């Protein structure tokens, strides 16, 4: 079967009534990504020639969430069963191809198992699993020679058939030459009044064709999400497996049960991650990086030997080697720290370059700024970068010392080696190697003044 083209159809039209949500089921998130994204990613790993997604509930909300993907979208306007959903895809299937059918609410689908199924299948193949409690699942009925004869849905199964613990996962591989013919023969004469795709199994058997199978022992890889409890269970499976991979890669995790990776986390050697950390998007941690507890890093690069202290949040940031950040620091998009830079507690940096060895250690805001090397910015300093309409740049050159409680009103340049006295409001460029200060001429008090009261 592997010699033919591969079409992959992902069935994603269901409402998900038990999710108790107006959001289409396949858009609920696992590890920071929609359920459907996980299945699409698996389809891409299988190198499909064509990926077709059948959507329905929620209308265009589903395709609109994946405009970045090369997908053929097919709408199932009425949800009349899996067989009816496949009928909608017929105009888009290649005649000289085989189709792998996946489910948009089964996010942990195994690429390896799908490859095994495809390699075994000539006309029709099923991915099955043995479950200790098969209630509600379609049973795999085999003959005395262990050859598959049919799939019988739970509601239509006899008492004897309900004792079978091998069940259908809903995922199968089919030769398109047969698929079109079989779909045309489907009917809805069953307890649900739906067109079951699984009925094609009996059709294949009637034609004397062998129904191949791949049995998985990984229940999580074939589990669908039908409720928020289901989603929570699979989220923890995903995170547990991710933590195990990190441990195998040499990462020290304070508690493998308390880490969440919602994207791609790349790690070097001797990385340490404390409890409660969340990694989103694309995060890279180089050798010797230490992440303190309850940090959130999103699309961030942390270079060799840097330390991120507790409760730090970063997004679209770059942290240089041997830098120190936090605790309680926030690096917003465009924050770029050079090696050995220090960003301390309750400091916010946005769209700014902080030079080598420079320190912003306490209660400060640095935005739209270029800070040179070996600069010290005192507590409570603010770059006033916004006039209510436009943003302006602050330039602080090498070896500058900025005293506490200073406001630098952009656009402004502080020359190399300058010192800014504490409590200054600087509105003009400060010359290099000089002390610059700004003070009110006198202090006034107003007698008999009354504080306003709430009306």
C-alpha cells in the first residue's frame, strides 16, 4: 500500500456536546495547541500527498483557525455519521491513492502505528485496541481463524459480542478504488440512524477481501476527547511523556509532574527546571541554564549559564549567557539581554537591548531603549517612551549610572560615562562624563487645602 499516493482524511465535524462549550470540540487546546493541530501535525509527519479535513459544527471557525496550513476543507453541513462525512470527501480523493482516516479529536495519535497500519494494508486495514472496559465502543468481530469479519457498534451488539474487548478506534486505511464503491452502498438502518463508515468492513469481507489490522497497546494514542475530564486526562499523559523525554535528555526536573510544555522546548546539557514552569511556543535553553519555580517562558532563547529566578515571565525575548533575570521580572517582546546582564525583581523590559554587564535590578521600566555595557539603572527608573500617540527611543551609552527614581523622557540620549542624579526628570540629552540633575527650585505647601472626596 505504501507505493501508492497517500490521502489523509481527518474527521472533525462534531460538536462535542459533552464539552459544554460553544467552541468546536477540535479547537479545544491540549498542550497549548488545538486538538486538530496535533492530528494535522501527525498527518504532515506521514508525508501525505493531500490532507483533507471534514468540518461542520462551528462553521468557518475551524478552517479559519488553520489558515497557515495546506488543507483541503470539506464541510459536512449535517452530521449524519462518519460514513456520510467520508461521502463529502469523494470529489477530492485521488483515484490512484490510499486514504488514511484519522479523527480530529484524537490528539495523541501515533505516527509509528499509522505507518505500520499503512504498510500492512492492501484493501482495508483497521487500527484497533484492546480495552479492559469496552463499553460504548464498536467491537471487532473475528472468526475462528482470527480474521476480522465485521465491526459491530455497541448499541447494535449482541450480549456475546459485547464480551469482546478488542474495539475499533475509528482510524483505518482504505484503498480508494474500493472506498468509492463501498461508500455508495452505505445505509442508515441502525439504532442511531446514521451512516456508519465501519459498515464497509462487512462489505470487504463479503467480497472475500482480507481486512488487515494493527493492534496498539497504547490506549492514550487512540483516545478521543469527548469531555473536559477526557481533555484533562490526555493533557497529563502528554505532559508526563514530555517530562520523561526531558529527563532522558539529561534535564534535572525538580518534579516531573509539575511542568507544562506547550510547544517546542529544546535543551542543552545540565539544564535545571524547578516546579510549576510553563514553556510556550519555541523555547531554547542552552547548557547550564537554571530556571526557578513558576516561571513562564514563551518564544524565548536562553543562552549558556543564564539563571532565571522564580515567577519570571518572558515572551519573544533573548537572554544572553551568564545573565541573571528575576525574581518577578517581565521580559516583553523585543527584550534582548547581552551576556552577564542583570534584570531584577519587578523590572519590566520591552523592545530594548540591555548591554553586557548592565544592571536593572529593582522596580524599573525600560522600554524602546538601547542600553550600553556596564550601565547601572537605579530603582524606580522609567524610560518615558510614549507620549500618548507615538513611541520614542532612549539611548543610554556605556558606563552610565542612573540614580533611583529617575524619569528619562524620550527621545533622549545619555552620553557615555554620564551620571544622572536620583530623582531627576531628564528631558534633554545628558553629556558624557558629567553629572546631570534636575531639581524643582523650591518646595511649596498650600494651607487649608482639602483632599477631594468621592461624590
